[in-house]
């Protein structure tokens, strides 16, 4: 049965684009049919079954989705030791630094035995159990005569049933995901572990060397790694945190480590959880991204980053609290700048338009094809036109409100408590029990997390700046209702309004929240200006989002028709890979040099010699710790030096990755760990929408530099002893 399903899928996999051997984010279960021969010729020494299998342990069992795909991680020992990027772990490192009043950011953190490891309540580790093709089951319930709303409702209904059936009687979770714009569907079954503890992380000067100055650029000299450990209950299943009872997770597979290094032309592959790509977006979509979406995101984040940096530079305590927040916002601020620049330079719009013209000619050459696909572009372009009214408001609310002043998102966490305080539809004893439970959880969150990394004055400035941008740039029909008060009572002066809101709101300080939670009251919340503003924002956003989604459904129906036509047009000509959608993918390529737009070729690797030479005591992005300089001066590199007697730090491959792949392993042909993915280059910022084959590069930290830092710098030999080093 499985072979028949795979064969049917294979018949659909072709390509509208010219796909090089190293382009594509492939579903691991299809590697045997689609990629194995190419990979073997390039240097793969594993069997396809050793990469993906549901019958025995395989590489896929070592790959972890951190917090539902925010980053990738992987198992490196039989005792649940997990490795990911420093920037992926930074939020949890920061939480523990604040909780224990220790500078784990500046100095690093190392647990020299398991008792010293630190629990992270907000971190999960998710493992893929299996994947099943459910395309036929879903497409049997839909047809093109349905409206977009009817089609989506039918898909959601059958998907929910399939998910429930897949996990019935188990502790697993399941999710049906759409591929090829709704032309294929796969069911993913996962196992989620919630007891994950911090084991080790280098100081920021190593883990984020180069910081914003180097982001998306090459060369790099960043030791972007951290270690965590996954724990399980005594029965081997996921369990809530229990320091006394839980034991280290025993993975089905863990990745061995190679100290042999890499050379130019070597085969490499990456397994991870890439976030999203939209490489089948039409020319109209590209133009809108260039003209509206990207500039809006950049503008709002410009203001946010400027205000955070001013505060961070003026106060070390604020710098500690806001570093992780700043990095998260800065990362994609720079990304969208790069993406816009590269898409324009590559004339991505013109290339998409030329492909669409070829498609139209193919469609018009057959009456049957005109009947099936002839309306695709009319539907797509009409939907984009209808979206114009809502698009900017949608982006502004997401960037300026939900990723903006924290007092609004914090107040939103109390919305469930407000419901139970006010409702009369639940028996009194159950209602009061729920209120007590939520109050306890909110007090714990407020005390141990939120206020530990919150500064009211910084947030007030963000509130004023970002809300002012929204006020100035959107039509009044998209204003949240509390803007009426800002205009009438405060003459549109957001500074005066912010002074009132932050002074009067219970959400501005830990003390006022504690006092409120001793005896929570719906009336207090209803009068609170921050809670009123939050409800106002979410209410207006829901209104915008409802209209936006209805038009988006129509857009998706047009894209589904277009995609089906592309599949038919190119059937049998080339292999076809689906867009990334936060499901596990495999990509492969080779170690290679890089020639950026300036035409000057750069080598595929960097060394510790270069790192030391880049030290700049006056620039916080290029600080080198004293101990690292001492080790370098003594040439105390241990067994990790290369043939030239130095330590490699980072290297390049042409593997095809995107956001979400951060923290994924770079593997050699034997399936051994040679590096860890942490970035892509400037030109690759465009590849989520339009792939740039000759210049797309994946940037990784060399595992030898990681091992050197762990053994020589941190002296964490317990970690070294736990690894399977070959």
C-alpha cells in the first residue's frame, strides 16, 4: 500500500522551475523515490531507510522541533542531550539568568552534572513519529464547484477527523498539513516533551560574535550553539517537570559527531523544520511584497529597534532584559531589507511574469485546460485587489500592536480570567476553582517571567511611537475604539494618553498585579485603561482579520487551481518539491565558496585566526573573551585543529534552508555531525519567494569549534564524554 501511495505522489512531483541538485526542501519519506540516486552520486553513504523509517530508528528520530517549529534542534547523546543554536536558546538562557540573578548571557552557563541543569517552563521538544499521505481521503470530500469557504470548511472537517483517529488512545498529537497549495495533504503524528533543561551555552561574545553587524553576511565567526536536555517520566513517556522523578530521555536515534571536518565539494545534508516559503507566489504577490508589506514591517521595526537600543545602551540592566527581544526583532528587520533589495536586483517580478505568460499559452492551447485552469489568474489578481483595503491594517496590527508595546499582550493573557470572573454560564464552584487556578498561574508567570524582563518606561515609549505610526498611516475605519479617547480627551497626543494609561493600569507593575490577583475583579478589569485598549485592539483586529481571511480564502482557491495546472504542465519533466510549512524537510548540497554581488569570491570557511583579528574592544559586537585569547595565544587547540594547525569556525554550503532551520544539524555523507546551521547569506533572503541558485548559501558553525569551546574554554568535559565523537 505504501509503495502505491508513493508512486502516485511521484507522478505529481515535477517542477516548473529549474531545480539544481542542491535546491529544494524535500519530505524525508519521499527521499528514496525522488532524491536518493542524486544524493548517492554526490557522496551520501547512508541508505534511504537510515534517513527516514517508521519501522526502526533513523535520522528523523534525532531531529527536534523546538516550540512548534520556532527553531530546530537534534539529539547528540543516548541521554537526551540536545543541541541547537545559541540564538534559539537565548530566550531560555535569559529567563534563567534573570530568575537566578546570574549573568549567563555575559559569562555563559555550564552544568557540570545533571543536577545543575535548569528547567525551562516555556520550552518544548517535539519529535516526529510518522507521516501519512491523506490526499485521496481529503480530495474525495471537495470539488471545484465549492466556494472557497465551503472548500476550506470541508478540508477542516475531514482533517480534524483524521487527526483524532490518528492519535486515539495515545499521548501523541497529530496535524494535517496542506502541500502544493491544497493539491496534496499529509498527516503528521508527533510526540511532545515538556521537561527540557538548559545544559550549556557559551558567553554572548562567542555565541553571537558579530551580532547585528554580521547578520545575514559572510564571512562569519560565530559559535552559535547551546545544549539542552530532554527529560521523560519513569515510564518513558512525556511528563510534566519533576526534578525528583523524571529521567533523561532515551532517543530512538542520536547523531554521531565527526572531527574530520569538511572540504570544498564535500556532500552535506540538513534535516530540520523550515518555516515558510512561497516560491509559487505570482508576480502580483511579489509586487505587493516589494511595495507594501516589506516596507511596512521595516518602518515599524525601525522605530521599535531604535527605542530599545537607546534604552539598552543607557542601562546594563535593561540591556540584559531586552537583548533577546531586540535580537528577535532585529533579525527579520534586516531580513526584509535584504529580501527587498535582492528581489529588485534579480528582477523577480519580471521572471515570475514571464513564467505566467508561458503558463497562459499552455492553458490556451487546449479547451480542456482552459476549462480547468483558465480562471486562475483572474481569481488570484481579483483577490489581491480586494485585499488591498485590509493588507496594511493587517500588517500594522501584527507588527505595531501584537509585537509592539508589551502591556497590551500582557493584558491579553488575563482575558480568560476575565471570562471566568464575569460568566454566569458555569456552576459557581467550577467557576471559582478556575478563577483560583488562573490567578495562581498568572501570578507565577508575572513574578518569574514577565516582569523580570520588562521595563515600564521602555514600554511606554514603544506604546507612544508604534501607536502613533498606526494612527498616522491607517484610515480611521481601522482605528481601535480607544483612539476616540486619544483624539477627544488628549487631542491626539499619544504621550499624554500613555502617561495616563501606564499610571492607572494594574498591568504596569508587579506590585499592582499582585494586589489585583489577591482578589481579582471583573469590574477592575473593565475600568483598566490597558485592558480596555487591549480589548479594543483585538476586537478591531478580529474584524479586519475576518474580512482579510475571507478574501485570502479566495486567493488560495485561485492559487490551488494555478498550482494544479503547473503540476499537470510539468508532469514527468522534473522533480517537484513543496513549499516549506514548518514540517520536517531534508535538503542537500555541497561545501562551496561564495561569490556575492560584488563579484569577489570568498572562501567557504573561516578560522579562529580571523576571529581574533576582528576584535574591537569599542564595539560590543566584536568583543573577544580573555580566556579565548589566552587559548589562542597558547595554540591550545587540542584535537580539534585542522591540517593548517588552526581551528575552523564557520563554513558554507549550498543547502537550501530558511527560517526555522536555525539550529539544524549539517551532516556529512555518513550521517555524522560536522556543523550546525545558524544563518543564510544576504542573497538568500530572497529565496523564500524566489530561489537564487548561484548565490544562496547556508552558514554553519563548524562542530570542531563547538567542541573546542566546550572542552577547552568551558572545560565541560562531561558534555564531551557524553557525545559519540568519531
